[in-house]
C-alpha cells in the first residue's frame, strides 16, 4: 500500500507510506494536542449502546446509502496530481502562512478525530449494519487526514497522527450527543467545503493553494456521512422529538455554529487572501447547514434574529479577551481570564435564548448535495 488515497479500509490508510512519514512535526503535533473549547477533540462513547441500533425502520434508504458508499467514487482522489500547483511557502506572507498552517492542522485533526471514532466503533461492534457503515466512514476520514498531512509535509511539518491516537485526551459523549455533534460536524463540513469551492470557482485568482481544488469531491464524502447519521437518528423518533432532546439539539446547533464563528474570526489573513468576509461566510454556511438539517431536526436556529450576530460578536470579543489574558499570565491575567469566561458564558446564553424556528421533519430524510 503506497498512498492513503488508494486505501480500501481505514487500517490500510493508516499503514500507507504517506501517512506518518516523520518530519519535523513537534510544533504541529503540539497544536493538534491542544484541548480547548475551540480546538477539535477526540471522542469516545458507549459503543455497546451504539451497536444495539436497529436500522430496519429506515432499511430501504440505508441500503441505498451503503451501496453508494461501497461503490467508492472517490477512491484515488485524495492524492496530488498534475493539478497540484507548486507552492512558494517561503514567499508566502508570514501572517497568512501561520494562519493557513493552523487551518490545515486543525482540519487534519478534525478529520482524524472522525477516523479514530469511526474505526473504534467498527472494531468494537458486532452489528453488521453499524460496523459496515463505520468502516466506510473511517476509510474516508483516513484519506482526508492523510491528504491534508501531505499538504503540510510540503511546508516541512506534519501532524504525528500515530502519536495523537495514543496521547490525545478523549472526551466521552453519550451516543445521542455523538449523533447530534457528528451529524452537525459532517453537514457543516460539507457546507464549509462547498462554499469555499464555489467562491474560488468564481474567483480563481484567490486560490492561493491547490488543496481547494479537491474540495468538491471531498464535501460529497462529508455529505454522505451526514446522511448516515440522519438515518441513525431516524431509527428512533425519541432521539430528535422528545422535549429534553429538542433542547439538546438547540444547544448543539448553537454551540457548533458559534464555535465556527469564533474560530474563523481568529484567521483574518487567511480569509482576506481568499477574498472572503468571515461574517458573510459564517452566515452562508449556517444557512446551508440549517436548510439541510431540516431533514432530521425539529427546529432551525433563527440566524436572522436581531440578537444573533451581536451575540456572536460578543462571544468573539470575550474570546479575544481570554486569549489576551492568557498571554498576560500572572494573577491579573487569571482574573481577566475568569472575567472573559463569564462574559463568554453570558454571550452564549443570550444566543441560546433566541427563539428557534419549528420545523416539520419530512417523511424520508434522503437528500442529494445540491450546492
Ligand atoms: Fe472528512
Ligand atoms: Fe466525514
């Protein structure tokens, strides 16, 4: 096995030559190891409960989706070819370079986090429907992470993914929280990749790195992963319809959207180079994700509410205050950190109290990538 792009399983991908080629990766791995509210995490869950799922209520849609994923239209796609233009890393504006590398490291960690969780589910489970699905998704995420690491390696760094698996802290989530969080991260991932892809299709002069050319096929993988989680949630109406779970869904929607907003606003040079206003990008991605999530969630967030953007901006300011206080250090820094966290909490609460818009979930959830 030579390249993770050709791997038929996650295990083959992890064993591929390009996967963990040692380079000077200490700093990249350090960044990937961080666990803050804003950085991608690794998850673990109650695998037995997940394994006990019964997909019969959605059998017809399920079989269709699995057949499509097994056909593997993106095999071999995640590999550099003639379209991969040369990058002048040394000539790149230093601020852009730093932010872009940070973007690649956090994307690689997020992709790999999916790979680790899905592979573990496949390993622990006995239910052939569940393990079959997770096997296919782990395969895709291994390819995605391997490809981003290929791009990083050209800049002389890469994330040591083998080390990360062993050493990064795992966060426990109950299965239903895994459904909400993972469904949303797959669909928001689709919306993010396709929005950038379409923007650069219209403005090719802003494409400062070839990896963006790969985003269309890439986002189709994320789209089908999201479809799979929509089906998993639809096996039991309780998961999305009970009063308590509706509150949880609203919480996850708000948390995922606002985290994306704050994280993107930390990368001004990156967005400027792409010719993208992060506020426009955020709203565009939220709108697409909301539209898609109508397939399974009983409500969407009101992102046109007068308190929405001001709330996100407050959260962003509080987050900057926390970061500055951390750099300051000492007792004064600690106090300012607490104060910043209190402000961030208040901003998040105010976002959470914006009334959501009820949604009538359709009979079948099946969607095609349409953007
Ligand atoms: Fe992925
Ligand atoms: Fe995915």
